[in-house]
C-alpha cells in the first residue's frame, strides 16, 4: 500500500520534472474524462464523502476541524501509466523489483511520444523504487 508521503513525493517529482522541461507548444493535451469528469465525484469512492468536493474542475479535500486520521478518495479505474502535464510520462509498476525490461519499455514510450522525460515507479518493492529518464533529442533520431 502506498503511503501518503510516497504519493506526495511521486507527484512532486512529476511536477518538478514537468516544470523543468516546459510543455511543447505544438503538442495538444489529450482530454480523458474516464477517470474524472471535472464536474462531480461520479465514479469515485470514499468512506467520508463530507470531506470531498469538486471546485473549478479539481477534486478538493477539506475539513473544518483536525481529523484524527487521513481520509482518502479513490477510483476503480486502473491506470498503468499516464502522461503528466502533457510532458512527463509516468509509468507505474507493482512488482518485486524493476528490471532492464521496464527501463527499455519506458525508453520506447519516450521515443514513440516525442517526450523527453519519464518517471518509472514501482510500489511493490520493500521500499518505493523510482527511476527518472531524460531523453536527449539526439537519441530520438
């Protein structure tokens, strides 16, 4: 199970990679409404719905008082990998250990999409495993 600290580190790393890379002007973002429609929490589950709402197209967690424990929201949609900020590929794995096969897969994704940055994350190892990839334009030829 991923801890909230590990999830925060993952998202922060992805955001920093995206900010450092810039978003290519010629690429248009793909809008996928299968995970979140931007309007309501349809398709999402939580044990405490009073803590969650949608505002300006984003899921917001809120509480007027200190909470005794973390509360979570989740979707039943399976995500194996995704493009973050239209510039960073995030490939998610759940295996005992990453191998060269997963790294080669990420490199193929980079070449196929034209992206320059990727993050490979494995949540099943004893501790969170991550590999960062930066593909130079010379390698993409």
